[in-house]
């Protein structure tokens, strides 16, 4: 169903259709197993830049986060129908892909709170990818297969800075300083 490797190639996670998760530490060959509670359909999975955790985008449901070394679930986002997860290179933000007007949400990694919503047209915004310098954010809408969009649209945004996110949340009457001294 889903098989992915951390950026540093230390971890490999496999998830079967029945929710069985297998984590293999590639250097030692050590394998851990766990059962994913309510797996639904796993659309997308990504490791954090430091490789210490990974996120799953399962439908119907929120993004779910797991500690890489133990497979322990460490939290999730609010809301349903997250189709993709992508981490900013600094690991302080992540973005989730969804549908329609809430195409992409940028969120704070430590709190998992929404920081900003980027609108788009279409559905199944998969994958969500930050550029290596963290300045751009891209996704595409699916026009066919989930992992290989055909006939969809490419969406690219300049990723907002922390200052722009703070200004936006202040203008919406939300608590400013969405981040804690990153």
C-alpha cells in the first residue's frame, strides 16, 4: 500500500492494506511492527527533515504523526480529508494538501495549528513539496492516478515567511506570534 524512506535513508516504513506498519532501520536491519489504528486510505507519507518523525495523510482523516524510532503516534491535525503532507526544510512548518478553497494549509510543526490557508482550484492536492530553500511551495491537482497526476494543474506559491504569517494571523484577529522563537 505505502512504502517510503527517510531523507537520510536511515528508516524505511511500509504500511499494508490492513494497517500493519513495519519500520526497518536500514543500517542495523532491526524491524519493528505496529498496527495503524483506523488506517483508511493512505494517500501520502513523508519524513521530517531530521528523520525523527513521519507524517501520514490518510482519508478520511487528519494528518497523523509518528515517532520514527518507536512507531508511537504523537499527534495529528484537526479536520478531515488531508491528502498530502510536506515538511519545510527547517522542520518548523509543514503543509497539508486537501481540496478546493482549502487547497493547502501551512501549519506549525510543534503545535500542529493552522497558520495560513492557500486557496486553489481542483481537488486532491498531492504531493505538497517545499523547495530546498523553503521559499516555494508546490502541489498539483490530480487528474487521474493519485501519485501520478494526469490532466491536473500545477500550483506554485511563494512560501510565506514567519513575519508574513504573523501579520496575517494578527489581521484575522488570531493570536499573533503563531510560532515560539524558532
